[in-house]
C-alpha cells in the first residue's frame, strides 16, 4: 500500500511540474462569407416592384468547398442563408440553399446558388404587396459575378429570381439585380 501511495505521489509531483501541453487547435469559423447587397426589381409591367431591397447573406462551408474542382466541387457546396428586405412595402423573402463559387481568371469569380424562399408577397395579381406569386413557398436561384479585392473583401453584381415554377397560379416571380460587398473569413 505504501508503494502505491509513494508511486501515486511521485506521478502527481511529476505532473505538477510538467510544462503545459500544446494549446488546443482553433477551429475555422462557421462562417465562410458575409455579403450585403443593395438591389432593385428587374420585373417589368405588373411584375415590377418599387423601392430598394436590402439583401444580407451568410455563407457557410462545412464541406470545405474551397480548392475542390470538377465533380468533387459539385458534391461539396457552400450553404447560404439570405433575406431580401423591401424598403417600400413590396415582397420580402427569406432564402436558403446551396451555392458553388468558381474562380474564373485572376481575382474574378462566379457564384451560383439555388434553394428555396419564403415570401410575404401577394398570392394574386392584385394583392398590393409585389406581383402575384401564387405561393408563399418559392424556388430561388441566383448568379453573382465578383472580384476579390484582397483575401478578405470582394464586390459582386448579382441577379436573383424566386418563383413557384408554375406549380401555382399566378407565377409572376420576383427578380432583382444588385451590387454587393462581401467579407470573406
């Protein structure tokens, strides 16, 4: 028994004087990119929405998309969560889905995404909050052309569209074009 106590005491004393182990590895940020766009309606006639639309977006890269190529890139998308906020009491939306960012040449890139949207827009043509969209649950897609200003910042020009893909009537759709700035993490 005395030997066990002596051995335990010696081990404890050795641990007390031992240098601290390596510091824990810090995980990458959950966020890959934060983007803010200012957009306007590209609709014509009854599909046009007045005012400006503010579009904040967060991009996540849990599958480590960056650096992958070809079909492997397709299997490892980034994910986005966005909102389109009307400043003129038109349709607003919450959007989410998958996106793929491809380098083009030098600092330029293309970012494409698709997913779903939930809109507060008018369901019929005469509802008063944007064009008649037939359903509050919509498909959403976008394409952005961008330029990396440095490792942390980029600017984008984006076209977005949300509609019900003719699954409900009417299907006027919501289409916007905008300019944005992004912070890359």
